[in-house]
């Protein structure tokens, strides 16, 4: 038997359900594109000191290619080791899972063995499979680890999935959360409808991965019908590549959102941040070039802050797109109040020690 959500530490599960910031952890490489253990540790320490509620490791932002170069287990082990050494706070540790069923099950067992609490399941390898086959795949992996569903946008390898798929997926007992990241309003609603149809809204925590509408996702209720019943669902937190940078401000933002939602009134200035954060994301994620430079864009912000030495990716073809540097310059200038440059400058030496 694998890990069931009933066996998770209660404080970890409580944090997941309350809603926290879970940055997608980047991969630190040196100029030879080899794993830079020191700077990887510095990134983990940075996220912990920002006040995040968890880490997602081995996911798209970590680069799926870590599997091809033997870095999957070392990178997941490093994040777990470094987080535990740096804080006693309960963090929701999410390991990325990918590939066909045999590979995903093996990765799930590896993640559980390292102490991870859940697996974020990419379905990119199943794009040619039927819905029945995909559900069977999910059930096999869920037998090993609590699952975080992942609706990844097609532009970076995701599969289009309808409300009926999400109903069936949400009916799997060991699903505890869904990262909704199709960058698409209609498809986001399909997830909401599926969870509601499954009657799983209390068991499954919804996390936005829609980097193009982070603030709006977090502040508005999603109302759907279930027969004659009206069901209201909310995103409680975010599991985001965007939140791998300027992370301290992301934590402050989510705190503000939670306070506003609890008070029943979201101020206009908070809603206004949606457009500003999305403007930043357009530069970070290289929207103008179909997200080609999305990982390198986040790396560039971390490089400018001195946390990364360079923007190197495992694939030499992955880098910044023409014009992306100018966009990054502009958003860093126009949205400087959304950055955490001063916080990083004050602590960088300690994190790199």
C-alpha cells in the first residue's frame, strides 16, 4: 500500500486546505549546465524565509528534463533536505510526477520514500490516450501517493480535458488538490463543474496555476449548479511558476486575499493588482513567443537578484526570446513595488553560505 491522504500530518493537510503559496522550484545550474547544489540550496532557503506554505519540485519549472539526466531523485532529495534543515514549519511538499504509468508510479514511490506528501501529476505523456486510459493511469498513481491534479495548458504540453474527465478524476479518493493551469476561462470552469459534480469540493483543495489571472482567481467565487443545488468553489492558494520569483510579495498578496475574502469585501486596489501581476507574467513567461522563454524568464529575475549565477537550462535551446529582456526591464521598473529585491539583497549572503 502506498501513502493515503489520511496518513498525512494533520498540520500539513490543514495548511493545504487553508491555502498557501507553493512556488514551483526552479533548477540551479552552473555554466556547464551541471547541478549547482549551493544555489539550489539558496533558492530553497529563500522560499522558506519568504513564508511559503510548500514547495513543488520536479515540476515544469524545475524542467521535466531532469529525468533524462538522472537528476529527478537528487533534486527532490535536495529540496526536502534543505527545507527540513532550514525550518521546523510544516511545509506541503509536492513532487512532480510525469511519464507513462510505469514511470509515474515509480516516481510516486520515490517521492513518498523521500517524505513528500503529494504528487503533481502531469498528463502530457498521455495526450494520445483515451479518457478511460487516463483515468486508469491516475488511479494507478493515486494508489501510491495523494494526488494533485494538473490541468496544464496545451502550449507547454498539456491535454485538453472536459468536465466529465474532472468529475471522474475528482471521484478518485486519494486526490487532495487540483492545480488549474489551462490559462483558459472556459477550461477552468470545466474543472469547477467536475469537482462539484463529484461532490468532492470539501476533500479537494483548488490551487490556481493560471498565471495570467492569479489575483482574480484567488479573489472571486466560482458558482456552479449541481442539480437544483448551487455550489460555490474557491481557489484557496496558488501552485505557480510565477511565484518562483518575487515570492515574499506573493505571500503578502495571498495573506491580503485571505483577509479580504474572510471579511466579505475585496477592495478595488486589490482587484487592480490582477492586471499588474498579469503584465509581469507576460514578461516572465514570454507570452509573446508562446512561452518559449518561460523558464529562462524566471531564471533571469533570480539571476538579477543574485540567487542564480546564470539562466542556463538543461536544454541549450531554452533561453530568453528576442525582446524578452526589454520586457523584463520594463516590468521590473514599472512594478518595482511588487518585487522583493530589497529582501533578497538583505539575506542573499546568508542563503548562499
